[in-house]
C-alpha cells in the first residue's frame, strides 16, 4: 500500500529498470538513484561519496563498478591542464536508449569545388578496404600468422623478445569478440561494441594469453536471464580479470605504460589498460580468500 504525494519541486524521475533491478545490489541501486538526483558538476568520486554516506570506500567503489558494468555509469580518467588526473563520470538514466540519446556530431559543410578553369588533380589510387575481423580465424596460443604469398622469410633477430604483440592482434581480438555469440547468443555484439572492446582484448593477447583463454574468461559463469548490456558486462570482466604480465625485462627502447587511475583508491599508476592498482587487487584477492 502506498500513500502517494504529487511532487511539484525537488523531485527526480527514476525508471523501474533501475529501482527494481534484479542483478544490482541494494547499495548500487540507491547510489544510482542518488547520482541521478544530483545536478551536473556534482562530485561523485569515491572519496566524496564516502564523506557523504556512512558506507566505506570499498563498498562505494564496488557499487560504482556494478553501475558501470550494467551501463548506468561511464568513468573516464582525464588529465587537467595542470597535470592532475581526474575521473569524468557520465550517468545514464536508461542505458537501453544510451545510443539514441547520445549527442550527434553536426555534419560538416561540403568543401567548395575548385574553379572549372583549374586543371584537375591526378587521380589518387583507391584505398583497398579492410576485409574486417569476421574472416580472421582463431590463432592458437603461441602460433604465428601465415606469411603472405611471395614474401621472403625475415632473418631471425637474436634481440627479439616475446613482449611485442603479434601483427594480427587487432584482427584476432575482433574475431574473438565476434565469435562469442557461438557460446551464448546473448553475447551478440554490434560493430561499435567490438571496436570499443578490442583494445582491452589486445591487452590480454599481448600478455601471452591465447584467444581460447580469453574466450573462456568472458563466457564462463554468466548470470542467468537476459543480459541488459552484454558489452558492459564484457568490459567489466576484461578489466577486473586482466592477467598479470609474464615476468621478464621490457624490450630495449620500450616506452613506459601510460598513467591510469585506480577506481578504488583513485591513485595514478602505470599500466597498459585501465584497471585497479596492485595494492587494491591484492586486497580484493585477500578479501575473497577470507570470505571463502
């Protein structure tokens, strides 16, 4: 039984898909409603939310990761003009229509054609289109891509190491993502989702993780029922389950990894892809072992 009241000021409209979500925790639902109720520009980082609510940093961070996994939030590290790394958070009232409500880039004006009196430029050879990731087969772990016809075998480089990803890493990553629907038809991805998730899969492949291992990590123990945002779920798994690199020295002349921001403690650290820092990963592993 509800005692209802028609609000005329200071109210927020929240969809039942969030308020009655069957997969999100109660803390994540409440935090999602709070974030949707505050105006643009409000600080919703972990430290600010911890100061606002009685829950600790670990629970707040876990709730934010839940909302991010189901498409209600996106958090992007950005560097300010002063060199400080901050997190830009975008809240989506309904992830199902996220693409429809995304701002569109206005079309650019057509270039002015040259005068007829000027000579026409020489024709530029047409660029051969990329065949795309679909026809690329799985490459077994440790195997090399076939050499093109007529190509001479390259001389063995004694200084070469196994740290460099294969030349077909991008195509292999796209093929792995495109074939996930063979294991579960709920993992049907669009071309936009494949392009967005391919860099994370390339990071796995660069750490000597075979395509079959990546496939098992993404398709094992999936939640029951329909998936509201399969791309967000896969992105969460690619980030949370990122394997550690194999021990070894970096190749000569290699540039250091870029700075990333830990979503738990918000501290910067160097890593090839976004994720948690080593300290937070260790604490999460110890907490999971203690719970078992």
